[in-house]
């Protein structure tokens, strides 16, 4: 029970002894449901009894085991694991860490993250999965378990990241990886990729190896994803700046490089001592060629991926696609860094215009959230167009390319709202509301980041889930209303607000650091976590990282899955019939203590994509 100090109880609250949740939308939803001890008491705001919950399973307890926990009647199977060969004659996974870079380039990448499923139109039992491989763990990648010591070892690390495209078949109701499919493909940190859009060919993208600034080697640190209505995959480059360093320890980085996180020490990735491409003392512009969204055609294994510069450069988490009322493409995007921003891109052309370069022409906006009361308010989209609102040469922006390459600086110029680390954004298929995880922010309240609005807690260790509704339910609108759907917390350790969390957080479903998000076709909201798994102190009782499921209408949240030791649960996609759920287990045993999923004595843990199904073949979550 977490009654806000400034909130008077309503008649219904007095009646039930429960508090109205402050995260309810400003009239956005038809019914407010309250729940008591885990069982839903569905009532509309006017007191009428509603039709119950979308959640058809019993929530499960927190767990700390090196295994996957699910509700009764559900099962999990491995679809594919790090190192599995994609081709029939491919090199087998070598748990010793002695496998070569060339081997890794032909194997499933490491630390799988966001993924999208592409169904074959003429066969319901065939699909492609495009799966991001975000980063690698040297502890397991190399036999010596430390940082790379040669160019070959850097190449192996680059080979472990990027994207894996795989074919999957359904046989007897179960989806399986098809080794040897001609669609199977690795796109990795050395794959040739093209630039397009307003920044392509700009001086800041030119290097000695690419004097025209039009071709780049590789994509890496591929966090989450998007799927376009025209059937392509978007992979989002996130922590790229960790991969750059300088062999000159006294290197003087300029303000833009610093804003993007450049440092001589390269955050322990250490590619730059062995591959000059990542050494900013010699190749400063290579840094500008990463931090983009890359478009991939999964059905054409010979196609060249394209970095779409009109979407802006920052630490991209994912890309959530929507459409304006008049049929133009909208891409919602978060920049996952403390105090960075939420963006949206609106295309110039309609999705059905037949053009293949929809994402090259349009307008980029950044969000400003105005604080209202009780964790809700209004907001505006601020345009990031060269020549307008101070985005001009006098402020360091000589062209639209400058605005896009340094989108963070442009957004600051427009005084956008500094957020608590925006992670995934998803759009509800039921009512078009947009949800975004703000995973945590230890610096909120410091560093010029005010406490309030959608970022309501100083030293925010638990995170929250923000949502907004665009004016007139049009994704092309320039204003919106927002509220907080959930404020994570620990009601067992902290009585009351703010650390106890919002009223839909209980001792039975508590979690921290919401990160991945996904909607199924019925409008259930799936929440994946990447948090503190110490199960101690502020986090006591939360156990390992997990996946929960929420009913957006009632606000109820139940824990659906718990992952193995040390993992993050990230990446989610549903089979078209909603009877199989693909979910990623990333970095099990990140700091040791896991042999998931094979549990071989002395074996290595392996990041894996799992397929969840019901033993009765039913719809997941129903
Ligand atoms: Fe790759 Fe912000 O998570
Ligand atoms: Ca994430
Ligand atoms: Ca995270």
C-alpha cells in the first residue's frame, strides 16, 4: 500500500482500502481496475464491474537458480546458442575459447539481444529470425579469459557481435533452427555496410579507408531492434563508444566526442591497441560512423545493410515502428544513457508509396515532458531541423548532417527532457499508446538532472515504465499526454513511496531495471529486466532477472519467467499464431556461477534464444 502523500483517497479507495494508482492515464483508459492480494477486482472508474484480466496464468515466485522458471503448463527449449554453426559444414562450437575469428564469423553470435520474426507468406511453418548479438564476454570468448591480445583476437570479438539471421521451421508444433538454410547469415563488425540519408558522404564520416564517407566496415554493440511494415529489420547500435580508445593517453577529445562518451581507455574493450580503426589518435572519424540504425533485408542474404543517418546518431536502444494517420512511417527511439533523450522520426513519404528509402527522408524530433501532477502531464515533440530553433552554424550545426551526427547536442540545444536511461519503446496494438522503459539512473538529482515529471526519483535505482498517448491518437502529432504505468520498487524493504514503488508493484511481482518490452497481439505487455540480481539489500526478494506480463488496462503485473544465474532477459518475438514465444537469455554467468543451458560439468554458459510454449499448445499468456 503506497498512498502518495499528496493524494486524497477516492470513494472507491475508501471502499476497498486500496489506493488509486497514480499511473492511470489522464482519462486515456476506459476502466480502472484495482487488485487485492493478486486476484483482480476489475472495476471501471464509475464502479461497474469489468470483464477481468488479460493474464491467464498464475504469477511465479522470484528465483535464484541456474535455470528457467515458468508457470505450470509452460516449457522452455533452446532454439540456438552462442557459437552454433549456421552452415552445414560449419565449425563446431569450441568451448575452450581457441576457435578462430573465421569460425566465429560462421557461427551464431554472442549475447543475443533484440530480435524480429519474419514469416514466410506461403508457409506458416517457416520463418526467419533476425537476432542481434550485442557484445561479447572475454571471460568465455578467449581461452585466456582476458582482454584481446592480437588483431586476430579483435577480429574474433568483432565477429561475435552484429546480427545473425537464421531460418526456423515448425515441426510437430515446435520451432527449430534450420542449420544450412541459404538464408542463414552473419552480419558482424567487419561486414561492408553502406551509408544513406543526409549525413552520407559528410566530411565527418570520411576516413583514409573510405575517402567518400559512403561505406563502413561493420556494425557492433547491436542492442535491440525494429521491424518495418515493408518487411525489413532494423538493428540499433548502442554502446559503440565503449569500443573506441586512444593509444595517446593524453588525447584531447573535443566536446562532441566527450558527449558521446569517448575516452582513451575504451571502457575495457581494448580493440584500439590492435586495430587502428578504433584508435582515435589515428582515426578520429571512425567514431562518427557508428551509433546509427542499420536496415537489413533478411530475405536477401546478398543485400548490403544500410546505416540510415536520418534517424540520428546516439546510443540507440531499439526502434518502434508506427504510422501517422496519413500513412507515413514513425520510428520511436531511445538513447540509453543517463540524462539522454527520447526521439521520434516521421518520414516524408507514405509507407505504401513503393519507395525503398522511406527512412532517408523525414523529420527527427526530440521529446520534452512537462510535469503535471501525480506522475502525469503533457509533452511536445521538438523539431531537429537545420536552420531552425538555433540549430545553425553559430551553434555548431552547419548542415542537417551536423544535426544528425551530433543529435545529442542538437537535442540539448532544443532543451529536451533529460531522461532516466530510455531503453525499449513499444506501441500498443490495442490503443496506440507508446510505452518506454526508463531503466534506472543513479545520477538523477545530480549533474543538472532535475527530479520530477517522468523522472520522479533522485538516485533512481529501480526504474519506471513511462507511457504516452499522442494527440488525437495520431503518431504524427506534435503533442501528447503522458503518465507512469509502473514505478518499480521494493515494497518488502521500503514501506511507502517512493522506493516501495507504485500500487501495482507488490512483494509478489517486484522487479528492478525494466529494459526489454514487447506486446503480443492481444495487447499484453511483456516486461524484461536487466537489473541488480544480488537479491540483497534494496533488491532483496527480487532474485534473478525475469520477464513479467502486464495487463495495460488494469495495470496488473504478474511474473511469468525467471532466468538463470547472472543473465539478462532480453529480446522477444512471438510466432504469428501466438503459441510460441522466442525470448533471449543474454550473458548467463556474466561473473561466473552458471553453466546454462547445457549444465555440463565445468562447462561454459552460453547466451541462447529460448522458445517458450504451452504443453497444451495454447496461446502464450492467455
Ligand atoms: Fe543494450 Fe540499453 O541496453
Ligand atoms: Ca537493453
Ligand atoms: Ca539495460
